[in-house]
């Protein structure tokens, strides 16, 4: 079975400050890891994903995440927050044995203060 | 725009009723997934179809059923609706299913269901 834990259901950052969203996973098979963003009243949009290879993954809108197998983590960062980053962010895991379905964390809502 | 189309966008219905949510996957995608998003349960995987066949089943109630048609569109049927079924229902699609390297799953904008 696979599971995802996102630490902090709400994060508040100042505009221009570092955004750090934490994600830890559990998986009995090699994981594929994803970050999705959900803007108000919209669907989920893929920010980035890790499958194999380079452990530092760059995504859209200046976000990146690093896969750390030893820590079972896949934290999401952005060096400088923008007002448009206010949204809810979901970490997810999938694996070959799981039929490629995604298992999501509880989500982290990001508030950006001017 | 992800290319995944869901209808209707909003639906209000009474308890005990039955509704059908429809999904058209991205062109070329063979796999369709249904997810439920609610405040108390978060994002829950319901069911997956691949090229017309059920591939994986998650936390889907017996009152709910789904199918994928030969043209690859999918429908999620919700019956004997209860207040607790009020949620945002997402359809998503991907090219392949298990065995592929974590291929991207694209989500539609969801169907908001309110049961009153």
C-alpha cells in the first residue's frame, strides 16, 4: 500500500519569501511522485513529477522538488513566492503495482501575504 | 485546459435520487480515473478503467458504479444519494496504466454535486 503525509494543512508566506511544502511518502514499490496545484474552483494541475533519474525535479511556475529516498520525502520549494501562488497543493504517489492510480496527501493551502 | 472534459459542472439534486456524471478523456488516453474530493475525506480514488475494462477499484461505495464506453468516454453513476455524497467529483485520464513510468494523469475541472 502507498500513503502520503503532507505536514501542515495551511502555510502562510510573505510575497518574495521561500515557499517550502513538506511531503513524506510510504511505498512498498519504487514510487513515482507528483505535486499538483489546485486554484480556487479549478481542477488539479500538474506542477512536476519524479519517475526515475535526477532526484531534483524542476516544474512549472518556478517550483522544484527533491526526491530523497533515505528520508522518504519529496518536498516542494519555490525561492520567491508570488501572490499568484496562493492555492492548494497536493503531493501524490503512484507505483506500477498500484495500476498507476494516484494516492494523495491531505493537501496544503498556501496563503501569500503582500 | 487539460483536455479532460467533465459534464455537468454543477448539479443539485435531492436525497435518494440518481445522477450520472460524464467524462471525456484527453484524445489518445486509454485510462480513465474517478476521484472524489470532499472536505472531510480529501481526495479519494474511486475507480479506474483502462480501454473499457475495470483496472483498479478504490473507496467506491456500492451505490456508485462506473463504466468506460468503446469511444473511451466514461460515466460515473451515483444512486440513492445521501447528503454525505455532496462533493467535487474529478475525472482524470492518462495514456497508459500500470507498467508505464509514472505517466502523467491529467484532471478535468470536476463536477460539483450538491445533495439537498
